[in-house]
């Protein structure tokens, strides 16, 4: 017996696939796996088969045509083809998590492409899939151009390949965001994007913070948020969460601060929590600076912080960013707005003649109180 790959298009109508498989079965062909790719011209069926040794490529083509298949492609396969497609894709994803620079080779392996080339020019509106070429947008900039003589690319293959490219870009971006911050007192902390694996360390951070720090973070009080809410904060659907960890010489690095950027519309809300013994050391300023930079890069118009009026440390932290700000008061709650991409001269002037920075009239937006507040 010999392994073969067969691709053929059949009319996307009930019973047509069974006609094709019956035609193969009459010749002793055992179908090991089958994938169905929906296309504009019908259902493209991709088979991995085990055929009797005496059958040739021509015999298999004839069997497909007699089974109402068209545009047939047949080629010998190797034993590695026995791994099903989801398993192969997951294996390639694991490889990219470990080495995002292997994106080109992963695409070649996934699609059996003849050539894979990265171009500095973006994919643009013409990006997509053709019969023998595929153009994939690289979120980090540029594009990947793939060529495969045969069989023709399918929309399903394009979707899988684009997902792998985006995964690699996400991993590379996360690695690039890992930095060591040197504080003014010469202490070093590792700042990196958070993951749900940080949940135990973040719960410990919460428990080791004073009640005052917790109350400054949450307008509603110092009650511990549920693990489910913390998971959402660690990997927000829109935005970014950073954690600051220190090397304690043990297996786990304790988290001493957490910074959240949560997006809604064209604005984002920022929140900080810094462990008491790490406050007033410049860590909160370093974290907020990175949140503001991230929000500016991805196009938010402004970042808001909802704070207690007595929370002087966070107000100093905002002022240290050297950015124009405006402050709206509503009793004990202040909403600090940091416009992004705006020069100080472009801001409306407050009654005291200074651009921003002075409390003014007006209630905070309706979102006040929904997100964690700042402490540190």
C-alpha cells in the first residue's frame, strides 16, 4: 500500500462526496483523512489515502473523475501526513511561541509552499489568496508572499496561515515589551505584559497591599475582586496589563505592581496598584509612562484615570509624565484626562491661565467607578 494526497472539487450538493468516496473504494483505496474546503466553485475535498501499490497517479485521477470530481491533483505523500491538520497547526503554534522568528519556515511547513518571502511593503488591499500565490499581512509591518505551484491555495489555508502570522507577531511583541526598569534607588524590576498565569501572584500582591492602597484602587472599597474579574484584567479584550516582578532567587518572581489599560471606544482607562514598600520609588511613574506610550501607539485619543481627590501620590505620578492633563471634579472623585498626540498649545486654557492640570467643573464621564482605581 502507498500513501497519496488527492484534491478534487465536487459540487456542494448532498450525496456528491459519497459518490467520490465510493469510486475510490471500488479500487481498494482506503481514505485515512479528509478535509473539506468551501470555495466559490464548490467543495474542495482534500484526501490522504492509502492505495494499493499497483495503482498509479493516472488510475487515481480516473477514479476521481468517475466519482464526479474535477480539477484533480494527485501526489505521493509521506508518513508525516498521517498527523491530522489540527495537530499539525497546534505543533507549529507551539514552535512559534518558542521562536517567533521561525514564521517563514512554519508557513512553508503548514502549506507545503515552494517559496516564502518576507517583503517590507504591507499587503495592502490586494492582500489575499490566489491560485498559486498568497499574500499575508504581517502585523509587525510588511507582508509574507508565498508561492506554491500546485495544488491551488484555498481560503481556509489563507485563514490558517494568517492566524499563524498574527500569533508570531503577538509573541514577538510580548517579548519586546519585557524590559528591566532601573529605579532611581538602583532597584531593578522586570516589567512585562501579564498573562492569566500571573493570577496567583496578583492575588498575593493584593493581600500584601495595605487596606489604604486597596481602597485607593477601588472606589467601591477594599474588597478583593473575584478571580474571574482578575483574569479579565490580566488579559483584557482591549488594552494592556503590565506586571512588575522582582527576582527573589526562588522559582516564582513576586509581583510588586500591576498596571491596567482598559480600552472603550476611542479612550482608555488606566489603573495602578503598587505594593506599599515599592511606592514612592518611581515604579508607578515608569508603569504609567509605558501605558501611555502603548495607548498612543495604538491610536487612543486619551487616557482617563478615576481617582480619590485625596490620592495625592497618583496625582504627582501623572504630573511626572510631562504631558498636558485636565482634571474634572465630582465631590471626592476626580477624573484625570491625559490627551494623546496633542501638544500643550492645542489644549483649552483653564481659568488660571495654565493649559490643563487644574480642577474644573463638570462630572466625570459615566464610566467612573467601573474600573480599578489607582494607588501608588
